């Protein structure tokens, strides 16, 4: 199992979601993908996309500006 980290700080839509999708395609089943960003809309969009793809949303945390989302492939 690998842990893939994506830094999307300073990026706006749709970059964080595009980078998340790229990481999901590269990941193997069971891998953890951690996305860090600061764009408020992406904090909502990424979990919705993860659910649509049928993947496991492990955690959404962060308040103020920066957030972290962890998903399992």
C-alpha cells in the first residue's frame, strides 16, 4: 500500500479535482491519496467526486484556509 500526497495549495478549480483524478488513476487498490489545498469549492467537489467514483472518503479536515482530504482507492 502506498500513500500518494498531492499539494494543490494556491490552485483553483478545476486543478485540485483534475490532480486528484490523475492520482486515483495511478493508484492501486488500497492506496491512500491525500490532497492538501486551500480552494473552498474544491473541498466540496472532491468528496462528491470520490463518492461518485465509489471510492472510500477517509477524512476531510481543515478550517480557515487550508484543508486536507484523504481517500482510499
